[in-house]
C-alpha cells in the first residue's frame, strides 16, 4: 500500500517530516507505550498544494470561493467542503466587520 501511495505524482509540493510525541500528564504506575513512543508525520505544505489547485485549469469553474452555510429542510447543517465550514464563514464575517470599521 505504501508503495502505491508513494508512486502517486499529483504535485510537486515537497514533503515535510514532523516528529512528535505525547508530552501531557502521565498516570501513576505503568505508562502506556503510546505515551513514550515517537511518531512520524509526513505532509505536504497545505498552502503550496492549495495554490497549485487554484492555478490548475482543471479546477476552472469547479471551485466555490464564497463561504456559505447550507441546511436540510429539518434544520440540520450540511457540511460539504471547506467553504461550507464555520472557519471560512467566520473569517468572511471577520473581514467584513474589519472593512466596515476601517472606513
């Protein structure tokens, strides 16, 4: 499985490796192994990946740049993508308020 994942060439964004381990409170007595273990996370720079996606002509007319909230008829929230989330909506509201106050 790892070989298949590694063979995918979808981006020229470099990989960054992060090493981390738990550093919170420890119980008295036997400490679970996961609390002492060092973990490795390999990830692309998210900003670089998004920039590549936004400049890719295949995404033309397929990306919604406006934050929105969508609801079912029963009032339950629909979470579709990044722009339907609270973060995007709250950032847009924050920017609007800042612009109004800066006039």
